[in-house]
C-alpha cells in the first residue's frame, strides 16, 4: 500500500545523479550534486581565501591584457604546465584540495596528479573557446571539472562547427567528467554573464605526463 503524507527512506535519500549527453565524438558525464549546494558554496569561499591566486597576462594583437579570471596550479612536484605561453610550476596540494582530489579520483576511477583552478570573480570573468588538448595531457585525456559557487553556463561546440553549440549549466557541487576524443573534436567556453554577481571556483583535475 502506498504511504501518502510521509516520505519513504528512498525519497529522503537524494544521491548524486548522472546526466549523459548525446554529443557525437564527445564523452561527457555530469555528476550532479556530488557536494550538496551549501557545502559547495562553503568550499568556494574556503578556496577563494586559501589558494595562491595569480593574475596572468596574455598578449593579443601586440597588446598585453589581464586574463579575465584568476588562476592557480597545484599538483605533484614534477607537474609543470604551460598554456598560451604561460608557464606554471605546481604549488603543493593543500588539505582541502587533497580531499577534493580524492573524491574526484573515486568518482572517475582515474588518477589525477594536478589541477588548474579558475576563479571567476563574478559574471564578467570568463574563459574563451579552447580545448584541453596540450600534448602533456596525451591524446585522449580524462578531465574532471568540479564547480563550486555561482552557477555558470559551460558551452561546447564541435571544432569542425558541424553542429550548433550545446549549453550545460554547471551548479555548485557538480562534477563534469570529459573523456575519450572530447578534447580532440570539441572545444568549450564559459561565456560572460551580466546576471552573475557571485564568485565561482572551477577545478579541472588533470593527469600531466611526466618525463621519466
Ligand atoms: O570553468 C569551467 O567550467 C571551465 C574551465 C576550463 O575550461 C579550463 O580550465 O580549461
């Protein structure tokens, strides 16, 4: 007999759910609410306060600009990284980052030796179209992207532009895992959004190949 009015044990338990996407050549799984929203928001604040943020510069058409977000690079001692001519040596894992990393390793079933952390101070910070396809990550990297704080749109498009872009909303506590040929065939951006007034911290866990 159905029990109206009171909640069963199952409906009280809201475990994380996984969303899959039908994107040709991309292998994405979005694990919703791996951290509950209040916990995710708390971690956002802690990371904003604790991490060693840097303001990188990028030169475009002969002019030097601030990258429109702050960054940090943490990892095992030998995991240096460079993108768009910016060199980064790893800072040692903090206890907070180590515990996030362990949760992500368990979820993805993959080892990660480093993390690129982005701080979007508000909706005017962004990241432009790119793929995480640097040689040191290998041809088919697994990237686990963790979001804390403000919800932001994560937009994906095929590099050959054969399809319309797809928008995925990443909320506080979500983990998006990208695998296979995703970085070879697709690129992604986080566009500006005037409505967003709150900060967001995004962590992309990676496995950098280290010379023996
Ligand atoms: O903030 C995000 O969700 C994406 C970050 C990103 O694209 C990157 O770190 O390469």
